[in-house]
C-alpha cells in the first residue's frame, strides 16, 4: 500500500536558497534529484548505516557517499584518528610520516603496485594516470569504453560516435573537439571493436582505460575472459592497460578488481575510499613506471593537498580495519544474502527485475535480461520504474542514490535488522510499482 510522502519542507527551503548560490542549486549534478521525485534531501548527519535529513527524516543509507563509506558513517576509529591528527594542523604542503604509513599499509597488501602517488580525488588520479601513460609510451591516443565513467577531465568526457570504431564525440560543452580526437570509444564486451581499433590506430594508442567493474552506468559486469583478452591485446601492442578502480578498489577486496580477477594492469587508480570519505585519490604502478613521475621523471603532476595529513589519518584508520581477517568475506556474504532474498521475492512474483552484484555492490535493473554487460543493453524507459521505487523507498526510510543508473553499497555498519527492514520496504515498494 502506498504511504504519504515524507516532509521535505526544510530541504525544499534550503534548495531554493542554494539555487541562488550554485548552478542548479548543487555542487555536483546528480544531487539535484532530476531523475527521481521531489527536491533534493539536505543531509544533516550520519551515524553507522543511517543518515538524517534537514527535516529530521531518518534513512538506512545505501549510497554511502557513493561507495567509500565501507565502514558506515562516523566510524569511531576514523573519528578518533582524524581528531588526534587535526589537533596538530590540517595542511602543510610538505611531507608527513602519515603519507609513509598509509602507503606502506597499501603497498604491503597489494601485489599489483610497487609505488603510489596520492592525489585529492579519483578524477585527479585518472587524469594523472592518463598523462603518465602518454609520457611513458610517447603516444597520444587513449581508448575508453562506452558506459565507463572516469571523472570529468576533458580527455575522458567523450562518448561514442557512430560506427564500430570511432573517435569519440564530446559529451560536455567546453571540451574541445581536439581532445575528443585523441580519444577512441568502443563498446564494452566487444573483442571485434577492440581489434578494429588497434588495427586502425596501430602504434598510436598509449593506453586502454576501463573500469574493470563498470559501476557508474549500472553494474556492467565483464567476464574474466574479456578482461584477460584486454590485458593480452594491450601487451601485444605496447599499450598500457589502466584499471580505474575508483569504485572497485578496496571495495570488492583489498586488492580491488585486479585481485578478484588476478589480472595485472599497468596502472591502477583509486578514489576516496582510501580516505574514509575525505577527499583522496591515488594511482599506482610498478616502480619502473612510477619513476617517470616528477621529480624523478619528466611527467609532471603536483598538488598542495596531495597526501593531506587529515585524509591520510582517515585512510590509515579505515584501511587498517579492512585488513582484519574475514572482513570482506563477512561483508560480501551479507550482501549476497540480501540480494538473493530480493531475487527470490521478484522471481516469485514474476516481476521483471534483476539484481546484479559483486562484493558489496549491487544494482537494480528493471528488465527480463539475464545479464547486462554494455550500456546499450540498458532500457532508458525502465528508469521510470526506478523513479517510482525510489520515492516509495524514501517514504519507508530507505535511501538509495537518486538515479537508476547508480549502484548501491552495503557497509559493515549495516545490521541484520537494517537489511530485514530494507527488504520489507523493497518488497512493498515493488508491489506498488507493479500493481
């Protein structure tokens, strides 16, 4: 049965004021709630698996700040470490021992990189990795995949043009065509398109960049065989393979997708999960590749806030907890049970809904298809169903990201009671969507 909409009076008032300050009233587009019902919710606080908005509404949170809050909100160990470090100063623009400590923690537990460089965001990490690949190979062209998102740097805000193998077309005003002309875009899960690209641009492609677990445009899971094929064709052509693990890194396992699939990329990028939600990114590779970065190499990259002590402190506190025995097994098992219970419900009802998941990431797709591995397989019309479900879930105290193309995340802070409450809310919401 449908229930009344939650009160958004305070959030609506804040949003009207925000529109006088910020374009569209937000500082990142998806927050505007354009894909779902109602005005954006202004969040006041979070604790564990729960968040509260400006109207006092309480929600079980499956957005988790778009993934990095794998331990939930306001984790006590992170708060304690950050508070301790903040007392000594919040930014120096100079080296600190905390950078060494966090780097050692990562490198000692990751077989796939030997040196690392911290940045302030995933976008910055990806931008730097692209520059490193170009500098290392002395080539200019980049190949990316339709349906993968790599941040908002100019080279990567490019979508597929017409044809099997094409130069991309800019997907944002303000991106010069000259940038798009250095970026080749092909469909995911299409070996013929890849072969065509390498044949057409032989000796010109510096890097192939992919989300090994594409999770920015639905959850477009790729096969082990396809990712291995990608590794092999890059090796054969002297092209660097970049795994963009801004979402999957430290989320599906401490070694990310590289560890899950056992595939060695040439460069890996990571995002804010390293900092427990504070602004952090990183990229890493072999020592030989990383030594092409300034000040020892000729590829320039810098940042005043790179290795910021407060962010490093949060990272040390968060990643130390992820290394505890059984952490990922318990989290992934909890997610699998949650997903399977929902699948049992929708299958029993005959609803055209699929849940795709890997590790502690899940995605709702309103479809009869057994698998979705490319952006083209997502039916845009199905987003109407998500929009309806999203409103019903909010009314029942469950917060999902405000777009049907976004994935959901489960944290170690989600309790059995949280997940049982959420399943009941999902069942009731889907009954309304398909009534």
